[in-house]
C-alpha cells in the first residue's frame, strides 16, 4: 500500500479504523509510543529510524497511539468530526476523548505545539466515573459513516430506504450482521468475541474463515424472524432455488454508480479530480462512460451520490448464480522471474505523466497514446500504444535509478499480460472474475420487494428473448484493438449454450402460450360438440329418427357449427391479441405457471381418454376415417414426451438425483411442454373429429345396419 503504519493512520484510512491493532502495536506486539519513548531504543521522532516501517518518519512518542475506541460505535451522538480533527493534528492519544465529548483539546502535535486538555466535568460523577449511555446495538448511521463511501466506490451501494426493502422496513445493519451473543453462528457466538457476522464476498480475502456467519435470507424468512414474510415461489421449479440465489431475482436493478472498469495507466482529465497520485486512476461506470469517483465523492458526498440505474451482471459463484459487480482492470506492472506480478507505484506513474505534461519531448513515445474512442480519456488499446507505455515507464524508472535488473515492465489488460506490443500471455481467472488482479463483488443490498422481483411476472421474466437474465449484453473487454467495446451474451458468462437459452425462451414465449391457446380451442370444440348434440336432441332441424330424417339436416348442422366455431375462434384470437384482457377473462400467466403441473396432468389424462375412445367409423360403404391414425400418433407422442420429460424433472427435483448430463435435464423442461402441446393438439383434433362425425352419423342413420356399430 506504500504506507507506513504511521501514514496509514494519518491519511484517510485512519478515519474508518477504530484503533487498536496496527494503530497501537508494532510487529513485535509493543506499543509504539512506549517503545519510541524509551531512550534505549534510540528512536527519534520524525527520523528515518533505520527505515523501519513501524517507526519511519513517525512521531509516536509525541502523538501517542490510537487505542481501540468502543465508543466510536456504541456512544449515541459520538462526534466523529472532532475525532477526525484530532487525528489530522496527530493528536492520536486524545482523539477518542474529543470524539466522545469528554474533553476539549487545543494545540497540535503536527505543528510541534504543546497540548491543553480541558475535561468536561459534567460528564463525570462525584467518584470521577464517566456518565454516559452505551448503545448495545449501533444504529445504521454509525455503520454508514465508514461503509457508505467505500461501498459506493467498490460496488455502487446506495443505502436508502426507498431502494432497499429491508431498510424501508426499519431493519438495521446489525439485524443481519450481529456480533457476540446476538449472533447465531457458533463461530462468532462466543464469550468475549467481538466479530461481526459477515457474508461471503468473492472480492475480499479478509477472514474467509468467517464467511456466511451473517443471517441469510432463509434464516429470517423461513423462521419469520424480524417479522419477515414467509416466501412462496408458486410456479418456480424447486431446483431453481438450488442453483439461483435469492439476490439474483430480488435485485433485478441497481440504482447507484459502480465501477466496471478501473484504468490506472494515464491521467484522468475530468474536472474536480484531486491532484494526487490517484489522478492516474480513471473509473468507468456500468454505462462505460468515464467516471471521476474522487471528484464526485467530494462534491456530492456518499449520501447524495448520483443514480445510474442498470441491470447487474449474473455469474456463478460456489454453485449458485448471483448478481455481481466484476471489476475489469488495466494497469502497468513489473514482471520478475519466479515472483507474482507487482504494480508500478502510483507516484512513479504520476511523476512520469507530470514530466510529460511539462515537456512532451521528454517522453516522445507517450505522444502515440490517443483517445481513440472519443470519450475524453486516453486509453491504451493498440499494439503501438502498448509498446509506447512500456517503453516510457521503463525509461522513467531507469532515470530515477530504480533497480530493474531481472525485471521487465508489462501492460496488464484484464487477463492478458503484454510484455510488448506483439508478445503477450493469458492468466487464468475464475468464472466470476474479469481478472485475478481486480475485485469481484456479490450484490446483497438493494433488495426489491417480491412484486418487483424477477419471476413475479411469470417465467418469461427470465426465459424470453428480451430478458437480461440470459440475453443481456455483458462487457467482455472495454477496449479492443479498434478501441470499441467487446461484448458477450449473459448466457455465456453463466456457462450455458446459446441454443439452450433460446430453447428456454421458445418454450416460455411460444410453446406454453400455444398450449394455452389450444386449451381454449379445445374448450371451443367441446362446446360445439355439446351444442350440436343439444341441437340434434331438441330436433331443431326435424326428426332425427328413422327414415323421416330430412336430407338437409346435416348441411344445416354444419352451417351452425361453422358459425359457432368462427365466433369462438375470433374470440380466442381477440383475447390473445390483448394480454391484459386475456388475463382478465381467463387466468394470469403466473397462475398458469403455478398450476402448470396440474394443467399438464389434466392434459395427459384427457389425451389418454381420447386415445381409448378413438374408433374407426364405418358407414355403409365400410370406409375408414383416415384421420384416426394421425390423431393416435400425435396423442401417443404427447403422452410419451410428457412421461419422459416429467419423469426426468421429477427424479431430479423430487429425489435429488444427479444426472450426468445437465443439458438433458434442461432439455427435459422443453420436452415436457412439447408433450403437453402435442397432447392438446391431439385432443383438439379428436374433438374436431367427434364434432365432424355428428352430421355424418345423422346422414347415415336411416341406412344404418343394425348389425354394425358406429363409434365416435
């Protein structure tokens, strides 16, 4: 981090660290101030002190140390700004007293001044003990003092009640991230242990042994803890919940700016950027526009950050699909045989660019770097530009007498490490990473209510051609050789073939609605059949018995059937042309999804009944109805497909059978619905056949042979 222990607490890093640990003790476990004040150790304030990182240029004896400050979180009304002012003045020993309001401090170690500490006697009782109220569980605002800014920078978190259902319900951070005796996980629920329950973020390697100690979604919702509603996922196959995280559906949108690309190779020309080494950092947001985080942080503040609504990427992590923020990085590194890649110090890169700005002729190679895509920021993407940055950084380090024996400058672009404009090699990254050299974050905040979650509108929320779940364009690389973005489909990131994703979309967008259409059509055909029987029974066209049957009756009946069929077909078509009316008159897509198994089972039973009732009509001439074999084949195919597809899904979901071919399990869903479609098609044809036979039966009735049987 290029920081000594003293610098770490002096700079912004110290603002969020409550003290103790590296702010109090050196690597040998000795207090900095006591060790530095001992003449036997020969440590001088502000001196090199043997270039010891614990004492280099430090004034521990004068400033004191920052002990662990419990009141920073547990004292309501703690004045963090006063603490910060004392820390900035290097008044470490007295920062906690100022923040808690116990004392007023004047003077600054930073300026070599003597300090005056004036205690507030009203804060003490007659025995000299402090009088204050301790809050066992800190409020959310306490947590956000530190996490608000860092989480904005890293993953674009927006901690606003209107953008998170849990904050809107009044939950606090400690409700999901408890500590001590309030924690449920035995790893942290131990006497004297002060470890906050944490999740499992792939972008962090801090205390991975405590991953998933926090309250998970199921831990609250399945036990109704904190008044959480019991989740119901009607219409969602059970195995979806085994492979898709809750967050993947309940965080369909993000509402804050987050870093997608971190480029630390050239100066950021955007306004309000601090004139520090970080000027060589350019962030690109999810919209791939350059973003000056540090300028906006100081201008807006974490609580007023601009919104940037976007769909999060989805990636697999430890067997489940999560919404993630994968950060892509471009940087200049140092390669040395047998060692991991190192990064060129920011101060060196900034020094090179500052020298170039003063005298462009000092680094002629840098003049080859251009803003090829016109976004206002120089990007390095072509072989010539890669060669130029490598040569320029090498020249700068050599001019500063930096030891480069056995070392070489490289340009790192995601997973590609360039040794020159023409020579490069790839490094391996995990599926949820763009590169092993940048962070990846899971999204767990910004949870939307059930009505806004994916799936609330039915299966087509994910399984459709326009759904982001499979077909969203995801950045593959920010700058190709032509400086243009390179994309890939979301299904590729999930490790799913395009044909399988398209098959799922076809199933939900076309096959299931077509089956619903056939159901309505089958109902129309059944209605025509029943009405025809009633017409014949009532004798609207004359007697239906014996030789007195008028010859015109079959034709008239067919005309009536045609009119009824046309009216019903027009009604069905009209319904399907208006989704809202279709749902209003019939049932919702979500209801169909939740009852799909029963719907398919009914289709299977009707198909089997139709198979058993198909007979061969034989008139006086002994002719055979040629449509019967076709109907039999369609019905048989539907029954078989339902049995195979449904059986596969049942074994997979019901008995947790692990099939060796995941693709086959995915295909079984489509096979099952194709079977339902085929069964309903056969049923419609069967009903049409039965309706068509009524006039034929009527016409043949006077000549019917008493020894022959007519079967409908």
